[in-house]
C-alpha cells in the first residue's frame, strides 16, 4: 500500500482552491442539517440544508476541474 503524501503546495491549495472552499462549506451545511433535525425550528423545512450542501458539493467537484491560474503548474500540476 502506498503511503499518503501531501502535495508540494498543499498550503496554497488549502487556502486558495475553490474546491476546498466549497467542500468546507458543504461540510458546514451538512452539520447545520443535523442541528436543524435535532432542534426542529418552525419555518425551516426538512432537507433544506442537505439540498444546499448537495449543490455546494457538486460545485466543489466542478471547481476541482477548473484551472485556477494561481494554483496551476508546478510539480503537481500542468504548466498552464
């Protein structure tokens, strides 16, 4: 089994990549959905945060495929 290694520019990816930002937002929305289910406030239908989290997760997948000039190139990318 191959050992997991961080990419060379992991700090830049963590702070600048839109896919990371969308993934973190989706995780937060997923947590909010759990909280809403526990509290069940009036006026918020079931599944609202889960639906939004799903859309944000899809955005993260798309963002992962879109070239970002400040992150492209280097040892782990193509020379765009």
